[in-house]
């Protein structure tokens, strides 16, 4: 094989690398590498001497040449150990991976740094995205950095600061009267006519690959060991897919040993498609009014639900829903540790408490929580910007003047 | 000498290390190290192999033992090169040091990580601070991390998000009807009675030492060279003092060679004590109403003005004031580079344009701008918290129940 190619998560078919999201069988295209070749230079010693950046792991990122990299300083986020809480709970280890310290204030920066590097290598200059907020902000920033035009479509109740952030980065920004899948329908309807490349969740392989670097970093920060449990807030769930790929690659290359961490997907009550699928509960057709909060976890129809559930099962993990009240209490508890958490990050803390209470997480477990985004992004005040509110692609066309 | 001690910036008197800010002669206590001893392990090769953190530079930080470190993941912030603008302006190099990617969203994290490590080593458990905002947020977070009690006093017009941040970190938070020096007067008046350790600007040597790591990092990121020009937003100005100390230490150890960068201090029109002192202009007695913005640059009486002016002269630097309109235009320009800048960071961009126009910065110069804080912190919306507004220490006492 080449340095890298694609393999289907479901039927295992292999094809050369391409900007494709889904196999015809419905499976997800994942990037597969020539790990023996990568292992020649992807060594603990060499990695330690490389500058702090997610690009230090470039052998396992699907880019053609290092000179194409579109970067704003992503990756190399801190892993903070909470020793006081380890004693109190108790736990064998408790860490927070501070993904909010990325550019654009969220882990989404990693995915768009890699995706836009690939897309830019392909000569595409116009990208579009439905998003709950953080992905849109990251796309907006990286598109400007790459000299691309970005079109982002956000639910109308997206926090004002995130909307303003997209505008500040120069993106064409639209508020959509609906949820993230309604925004997605607009992008799909308009993509041919507008010449948009849809960079939505799992539409192409680059974003998951960038998120994968969280897993490499975590292993390196833990001196090439893996924790027992990963607690991750799940919306589209591609962060979990990235971590799962990263750990498998490290195991295959012998850089870590032992079992995969048990993966826990956390969602907020009111929108729990992954939790429902994991526990084989019926999923409500509509979301209850006013619930859940407009965060990155509010994704009623995750395009890779089956793959995520299979990862949870493979790793002997679980899925759990927490309440808004638990999230608020967790924000306060993390604040008193000196850590400002987004609702998504706080949800992992809330999930942890539940799983300790139920006995699923044990006293010797080493646990890593992911604070995926910056707290301030979720300040709920109405933006003062007079942005148009649209319901359909027709609405978009009626107001957009290129 | 010991591993480190204090030296007065004015009379050069030396004393053993202590938590002191000012010499009796009025000079500033600076930490002096046994550089020959430090150089045994502070080597390029060893530094490269240490984990990403400001603590990799520990030989030149005044801490007694590594196990005392109070950390939330500070330092190792990205240095982003803006190649498009280098061609456009032109410049020999243009970089933005993204200090907003620190914990608590500003460079202040570095100073409080080191200061609270020292203060904690001394057994002090109650700290107080007058601040324009970012320093208070950082103190609040690090105090909680260290198990200390923090009291922070902010001008009443401090942005709501920063006020909320301090409260979220568990600090006793007070809005003061006045400016930062009015808040400082309250801390000074109450410190004996309340048992507060005043950790305000240049009250102790730890904060400047932590900020110094920005300089070490910058040199390492530029492959152990120094830029020609540093543009830095100046309030209290201790960031500049830290950078100046860092570069002198690196030069003395032979880790870099050549001239010091020319240091530029940028302030906003309406509060320009450093610019006025540098140009020997009369300084207005009061601030014009509504001007300047409530940012970290609004410090009418910087306690180390003379030292800062002498640093600007020594480095053949300058001081410049920019307008609010220039700052807003700079925010937009940096946004289109994919960088979300605070007003302070945008002020450095505005200052750069001015100094290119005037011919002070030349086409071959390699320039570094410091984006000292997170853009979102300066969102001006009133906080919903019902915090007391005080005018005096008596007001504080009348409402504070310990």
C-alpha cells in the first residue's frame, strides 16, 4: 500500500486515499496507514524531541507534504492531574485534558487543521458546514488561514459569542431556524449550485484524523501508557472515533501495551441518541422544548451512531445521560479546582460521579475527562449582530449575494 | 551565592531571596541566578526533550523544589507566523505569540503559577489583588488549585465574563467604584487586619519570573534566535520586564547571541503613563470619561514606570499610543488571519502598522506581537451576578463575612 489509504469500518473494503466519508455499504471510511513504515520515525525518542504541536505526529496524519500544513497553533494541550479529588473519590488517577486551550477554544481546531490541510491540497476553495457552534468557529478560522471561503450554518439558539466569533473570522454566517440536521440539509441542498465542499461530520476523513492526535498526545503525556477509562462528551461522536483509532495504532506499533481504555460517551438528557442506541432504548422522535442546552452534545441524528456504539461495546465502555442540573453542579466543582469548563466538559465530570456511584468506575481506575471547549463560549446572551435567520436553502439564496 | 537571590534594579544591592517587591531605594527587586550553575542542565538539548510547559525552564525560576509546583497547564503557547502579511507589509518575519491559549485565557497564568508556587512554599494561605480582570481570574484559579483563599478587587466596569470567571473559581470577588489603583488602596488598607498577602504588580518577585518564561519559549521557538522587535501591550508592564530579564539571561548563558530586540510598549489613547514618561510628556491627572476601554492596558499609575522606560531606552525601543478605532480595525484584521485577539493583542497589531508607516519598523525586521489575552473575555455585557459595589475598605468590611 501507499503511505496511507482508506478502509471501510463495516465491509473492510480498501480504496486509495480520497476525500470520501461513507462507503457504499453505509460504513465509514477510516484512514489506514502503513504502520511498519511509519514506525521507522514515529518513535518515542524522536517524538519527544519534536516541537509541541499536533503535527509532531505527522506520520499518522494523511497529508502529502509537511509544507501544506494549515496551522494556528493547535494541539499540545495540557493534561492536568487532580490529586485532591483522586484521594477524595477515590480513584487511581484523575486527569482533565484541557482541549479548550486550542486555537478557537475547542478540540475542533485539531480536526479542521488537518481537514483543511487535505482539502487545500486538493485545490478546493469553498467550504460549508452545519454546526452547533465550535466546529463552525474552527472552520471559519482555519478557512481564513488557508485563504478559503467558509459558509457556516448554525441553529438559531447557538450562543451569541460563537456566532460573533465566526463573523470575526470572516465566515459567511447564517442562523438556521432548526437543529444541526436542518442546517445540514441546507448545505446538502446547496452544495452543487454553490460549489461548496461539505466539511460536516464524517463527510471526509480529515477531521477524525486530526482529532486522533488527542489520543497520541494523551498516551505520550501518560508516559506511553493508556488510562483505564476515557469520559468524553458525545455529539457527532467523532472525537471518540479519533481516540479509538489512535489507541489501536499505538497498540499495533507496540508503543503502548495492554487493553484499550473503556470509553464512556456522555450526553445531556433530552438528546441522547447514542445513549439510547447503546442501551437499545427507543429514541424520542422530537426533542423536549427547551432541552437540552444548545451545546456540542445536541446532535439528534449522529451520522456514525452505529460505529460509535460498536466502539463503546468493543472497549467494554458505556453511555450515560446526565441532567442540566448535574452539569451546572459539575461546572462549579471544576471551577473550584481552577478549571473553567464548558457544559460538555462539565458533563464528563457529572458522568464520572454517576459511574462512581453506580460502581462502574472503580477506586483503582485511572480516568481521563475531556474538557472539549472553552467555558466562555457558552455564555448565553443574545448577540447584537443583525444576522439573517433562515429556514431553507431558498432563504439562503434570497439573501446571499456572493 | 545560592541558586538565586534578589538584586535591586536601581542601586544593585543584593539580598537573599525573599517575597519582597521594592528595595528601600525605590528600585525593584529582581531575581538573580547562579547562571553558571543553571547552565549545567539548562541546555538546548535537554530543554528540547522536556515536556511542553513553562516549568521546563525551572532552573531559572525561583522555586525551592519541583514538587511544590502549582500548575494548571500554563506555558508552551503557540507562535504563529503570518507569512501572507510578511509579504504584504513587508517584514522580515511576523509572528503572533498566542498567550490567550494559557489556562484562564491570558499570559497572567504564568505569573500566578510561579508566584503562588513561591507563596505556597512560604505557607501563606490568603492572597488579595487589585486587578483590571485577567490577573484576578488567574489568581482566582491558581489560588483554588493551591488551596488558598483569594480576594480580588476589580474596577466596576470590568467585563462581566471576567467577573463571573473569578466567582466561578471560588474567589471572594468585589467590584470597586474606581480604577485599579483605587482597588489597590483597599487591599493595602485591609491587608494587616485581614491577613491578606498582596500579590499585586511587583509586590513580590514571583509574577515577573513566571512571565519571563514567555521569553525563553520565544527564543526556543525561533530556534534560539531573538526577533528584532517585540510589540507588547503595556498596563503594569511586568510582561516587558519579564521578557527583558529572560533575554538577558539567555545572552549571558550564550544560548542566544546578538542584540536585544527593540521593545515597543503599546497603550490606548486616554491612559498612556508609559508613553508619556518615555516621551517626557506631561501626563494628564485624570482619565477622559469613557476612555480608554476597561482592558489590561488601563493602569494610570504603573508601579514600575521608571524601570519600564529604562528598558525601552536600553533596547532602543519606543512607546506608542493607539486609538480605540485602530484597535477595532486591528481586531478585524487579525480575525481574517484566523486569530481572535483581545483588545490588548489588537493594540500590538495597530502599533505595528503605525511604526511601519512612520519608518521605525523596517522591511527586514522580524517582529513578534503578543496576544496577551482571550478575545471573549472582553465581551461587554453586564453580568447578571448581584455583586456588591464598594468604594472603600470600610465598605468591604461592612459586607464581608468571613
